[in-house]
C-alpha cells in the first residue's frame, strides 16, 4: 500500500523568504509524485510532477521539487515567496500501473507581508 | 473548455435526506473520480470510473453510490445523509490509464448535514 506524509500542517513564512514544504512517501513499488496547490474555495491545480529522469523538477509559479529515492522524499521549494502563494499544498503519489492517487494531509502555507 | 464543473457549490441537508452531486467534464477524459476532503485529513477517494458503465470503489465508499452512463457525467448519490458526510466533495478527471496522468479537479461542493 502507498502512503504520503506531509510533516508540516502549517508553515508561516515572510514575503520574499525561501520556503520548503516536506513530503515523504511509502511504497513497495515505483511511484509517480505530484504536488498540487489549492487556493481558498477552489479545486486543486497541478504544480509539478515527477515521472522519471532528472530528480529536480520545475513547476509553475517558480516552484521546484527534488525527488530523493533513498530518503523517499519529494520536498517542494521556492526561493522567494509572494503573498499570492498563500494556499494549501498537497503532495500525492500514484503507482505505475494504478488508477488511484494517494494524497497527503496538506500543508497550509501562509505568506506574511 | 470549461474543464470539470460541479453543482451545487453549497448544500445543507437534514439527516436522512438524499441528494445527488453533479459532475461534468468536457475534456473527453475516460477516468473520473470522486474525493471527499475533511479538515486535516487530505483527500480520500470515494469512487472512480474508468469509462462509461464501469465504476469501482475507492477508500471510503460507504454511504455513497455512483453511476457513469456517459463519458461526460459522473454523479455521486447520497441516499441517507449522515453528519459524518459533512465534507467538501471534489470531482476529478484524467485522460488515460496509468498513474503518470495528471488529474483535473472541479471547484468542489461544500456539503453540510445537520
């Protein structure tokens, strides 16, 4: 079975500061990894995904994530956050042959002016 | 394209009432999903469908039913609403089989059962 752990439920950070949102996963098979963002009262939007190849993945809005197979992690980073980045961020995994996604519990990022 | 649309946006039900949450996608996706999102719990899969006429249970199917008569529509039915079903419900769709495919989400339906 697959599981996703997001270690921080809430992350406050000052505007223009860097941020890292942590995600660890557990799986007995190879997985694909995703980060989604949810703005208030909206559905989820894809930020980035890791399928294969380079372990550093760049997404929209200046976010990037690094896949670390040995540590089973897929942490999300941004070097300088903006007020508009305030949102809920979800890490998700799926297996190569599966149809289902497994989501973490989410990290609420609050950017402080 | 409108993408994935859901109706209604908000609904309040009394215990024991029934309702159908509507979901429609205009991207010709074969795969459709229903999730519920509870505070601090992330998203849990209720049901999913791999094509018209084919549905399967997800992680938390009890108390819900689905049908998939067309590619576009995937309604979720609550027969006897319970307070435990108070949640935000999201519908999603994706193009092909395989875990590498991105899921596209609707804006959600916020349901309260009193």
